[in-house]
C-alpha cells in the first residue's frame, strides 16, 4: 500500500533526518521524495510503501502528526488512491 506524506513548515536542520528515521523505525520504505525551500518554508512530498509497516495506517498518521508538532512543521499522510482522486483534473 502506497501513501503520500507531505511536510510543510519553517525550514530547520534535521527535518528530513527525523521523518526518514521515523519511517525506517516502522519499516516504511520511501519510494520517492521531493523537497524544496519556498520563501524560507520547507516543503517535502514523499511516496512511501506501507505494505510492511509495523503499525496500521491510522496509527502512523497520528504519530506523524505528533512528530510534526515536535519539529514545528505540519506532516500529513494520505493513501495514494485518495491523493490521486483529490488531484485528478
């Protein structure tokens, strides 16, 4: 199962490292990643494979939101099919 993870907030050292470590600890593989800085704001989007995840989607989603709070950024996770449906033209 693939999911889209977005991270948005003020840029600071360690955001990518913290999110990547969180995912690795839960056996979630990052398949693709894109990040940029827009006017001082950090913006990252990841495609992640949760098929071997050590926790269910809703738990990972809640834990990522908590991680985002501790990093001062907003982190969201959405099933790939939901994301695709929302962004279909």
